[in-house]
């Protein structure tokens, strides 16, 4: 489980920071990272979404470990 949780948490944090930058500065971090390769941008967005789903599915187990 930890093999999925930590990378998922990292990706969700990247996604949250990206939304913060978009909201405050109109700067898209993912587009900046991907450069001129839109397929990389799409892959990053898909990975962030899958990471969010993983964290939702394991939320109960994560909460028990933290408490």
C-alpha cells in the first residue's frame, strides 16, 4: 500500500500547487514542465487524477494509520 500512497500523495500535491499557481498567477506549472509536448501534459494530468482516486480509495486506511 505504501508503494501507491506516497507517489499518489506527491502527485496530488503537485496538482494542488498547480491549481494554486493558476488561481493566483495564471501560471500553469504542468504546461511549463511539459514544454512543447502536449502528450506529456496529458499524461501528467491523468496521473494526478489517478493519484487522487487512489487516495480516495485508501482514505480509510490512511486515516487509521495517522490516528
